[in-house]
C-alpha cells in the first residue's frame, strides 16, 4: 500500500487527529506534513483537494477532512 | 486493538468514506453501523459524540468526523 498523507497545521484538533490516525493506520503508512512549517507544500495540499486541516489524502487520492481545525485560508494567513 | 466504529447513514459521502476507511484500517478493524437502518443506535452514536455522519469512533473513544454527509438532526429526520 502506498502511503497516505496527513496534512495539518499544528492546531490542537490537528494534533489529536494525527495521534488517532497514526494509531489507526500505523506510523509507517502515513506521511505527516505540517503546513505551518512546510509552507511550500500548501499548494500541493490545495491541488490534492484539501480545504481545511487536518486532512488525510488516501493512497487512491481521496481527501478525508477530519473534524475541523482551520481552513486553508487560515493556514495561508 | 479493539475495533473502531464507523457510523454512517447511506449518503454518497458516507459510502465513499466507508470504502476509504475500510481500505486504510482493514475491514476486520472496523464495525460499520448504518444509522438509517439501525435507528436504535442513533442514541449510542450521539452519546459517543457523533455530531454528523460519516464519523469514526476510534478504539480510545475519540470521534473523527470525516468530510460531511449529514447532521445527526438530518439522520433523525
């Protein structure tokens, strides 16, 4: 299975969801991207369909928005 | 690991998320509950913190609301 990508921005909702996702699918199956630190990946996330964080891109390219931490507009500041 | 519970109500967003979740965490690790068919489980879902469907209850009791299909008010009709 190729990896999922978990996009977040460091908010409390994000961190909680990150722990849940890692626990559910395994740390080796998910790449975690912190858009606050890796700001050059914001465009990549938007192209993948991410509207808010935290969000998980599945290996087949679907986007799962998990709870609601912040909109991409907030992430971009 | 104890099972996660995936609550949904048959909406297209729910079915899509169900397939993603089963693919990510494995069909044996998640119990799928269709609240439209199992209406007596609506109270159980609400007590677990489900505000909208689809939603996943993790083994440690956290609620992950995935995308947005329908509010619990809609599910209750």
